[in-house]
C-alpha cells in the first residue's frame, strides 16, 4: 500500500507518463509543434507565391529595413539562450535564477514584438496597408501570425513566473518550464526561416 | 552546491557554458547571413543562405530544444510534421510553377 502511494507520488511529481515511459505533456507539445509546422508552412508558401504580386504600393525591396530586422532577429535568437538557461535553472530547483532568466526572456520577447509593431507602423505610413496588394496581405498575415505567437509566448512566460513565485505548480516544475521553453524555441526557429526566406532573399 | 556542479548538465542536455557556445555560433551564422545582403556572393548567394538557415534551425532544435538528447519519439513527431509540411507546400508551390518562374 505504502509502495503504491510512493509510486503515485513519484508519477505525479514527474507529470503523467504514458505506456512509452514518456511524459504525456511533452508528447502533446511535440505533436502540437509538428502541427504548427503545417500552419506556418502554409503562410510561408502563400507569401512566396504572392511576394512579387504588387500592383499598388511599395515593393518588398523598397520597404524592408534589413539592419533593423537583423537586430530583432538577434534579440529573438538570444532569447532562446536565456530560455534554455531558465530550463537548466529549473532542473536545479533554483527558483530565483529560473525567474530571472524567464524575466529576461520575456523582456527580449517583448522587445521583438515592440520592434514588429514599429515595423508595421512604418510600413503602413509608407503606404503598405493590409489590402494594398497580395504581397502586403500575405506579408502581414505571416509576420502577424508569428508576432501573435511571440506575444502568447510572453504571456506564457509571465504566467509561469507567477505560478512559480506562488508555488502553485503541482507536478514537475522543471517540466512545466521545459514545455514553455519548447514553445518559445519553436517561435524562434520559425523566425529563422522567415528572416531568411522573406527578408534576405529578394523577390 | 558548488558553481562547477551547478553548471553541469542535468537530466539531459549540456552545461550552461555549452549552451552559450551554441548561442555564439548561432549569432556568428546570423551575422554571416546578414552579410550576404551587403556582399555579393554571386552564385553562392542562395545555396549559402539556405544552408545557414538549415544549420541554425537544426542547432536550435537539437540543442536548445534537447531533441538530440531526448527520446526518438519526440523527434519522430516533430520531423513528421515538418516533413509533411515541406512535402505538401513544395508540391503546392510546384503546382503554381513557382520553381520554374
């Protein structure tokens, strides 16, 4: 009986595990990320098809600010480093450092989103509205969807910090941070593709 | 617990110093990518950009997302979705004669 109770506690402490011995939460997150590839694949393909379709308004090469976007890309890339440092801190049960790295990651993510808002505002003032051309619609849809994902990631980071501070995590704390980290790294790898295919390769 | 012990890898993955090295390599590749916008790489422009993009992608997935150290089932789930997306959208782009244009 005591052995059964210990086993149950152990399972609860490490999340719910499937018959494979792997965490169901991690399996679900990886499955979700795999399906997200299809979403962004569709948006990127649509942009690739329509990037040259400009009858009205500015062309991509006329409005893209490569130095600015490069800095944004660097900021998002470094947020992946701070996120993985948060995960290793969580695995060490070091709550103070976990929260510190999560805070820095959230700030870097917010900086990236702020940069995207600035970029969109600048483009709009230069005459590139959402319905100006097929290029503009596909561009705003793709980068907007990515921006929403980063914003959701920032909310997830802040929520994780909140529940760690209040000690409200019932299961494995490091796994919760790792799951948020997986989502965060995913938005980073999507941006790696977007930065190359959309910004660096001319239409 | 000593600092040295704290910086060791845990359940899986690398030490903090290892992750910083990976981040520095990623930053260097990004700088090289941006340089292609200013320096004429000639016929190597497109292949070099694509290779750098794939290398960055794989490095983040393998090391930061721990896929290199985790169960192969996770790799299967993710790369199946990615492979399916690549297949479907390459076919879709080919249908619209994207590669010929």
